[in-house]
C-alpha cells in the first residue's frame, strides 16, 4: 500500500521481504557512519520489527523508498516519534543506500514526509535530529525548510554523540 508518492518515488511500509535490501544499507559502515557502526543481522531484523511496531502503535514509521522507474528499493524515509530534550516530537528520518546518494532522493522523500505529516497527520511541526558530523543530512533538513532549534547529546553504542535538532512548523512551510 502506497503511503505517498513523489515525482520519482513510491513510499510504502517495509515488509519482511525488504530485509535483504535493508541490510545493504544497515550493514554498510560508510552508510551508517552517523550510527558509528554497521548493524549485525540481529540488529537489522530488530530495526525492521521496530518499524513494523511503529506502524501498529503510531500509525507511521520509516517507510521503504521504491524508485518508480524500475521498482528498485533505494532506502528508507519516514516519520518516527523521538525525544528531543524531554519533548516528544515527530521526526523525519532518511537513510539511503550509498548508490543513491547525491541524486536528490533524500530531499524528495523528506519533503514528501513533511507534506504527509502536515496534511494527513495534522501535526503542527516536524523535526530532524541529526548527528553533528552528518553534513549531508543537515543540508537535506535545511533544504526542507528546517532551522536549528537546539543541540542535545545522545549516548549510543558506548559513545556520546552531539545532535542538532532541526524543525519547521506547518505555518512556515516553504
């Protein structure tokens, strides 16, 4: 079932059949540099199960990005509930296979997720919480109309990781 479409992408829920494609990203050290490690098989399965739990409990999560021209799975983008400095926020997240970086897919998918959040979920603002060394994702957030709203540190995988919180409100959409 299609969640939303953009000019080049169809966005749908992840299924068990997507696990091999997910692994191509989640087990790629370079693609996962913001997470400080490539995932194990068990972590990939848990990632998929967590998205499917989010679909049931929140009505959204990270979704599969399917290229319309050839049906190729190219990554994930979607909405998740996240904590930012004690506040629950709806976050736009995106994670693409490296073969599809620098082709405009991340911003295209992120803009679609923003529109979906404002139009279908009727949220008043959306966020992207991005590790401070992830300049490409920061650029996507900025191109998605977001401004920095704060900085936090997350402790993950034994490392303290500074993150910037970018946000845009529905009334400030460009």
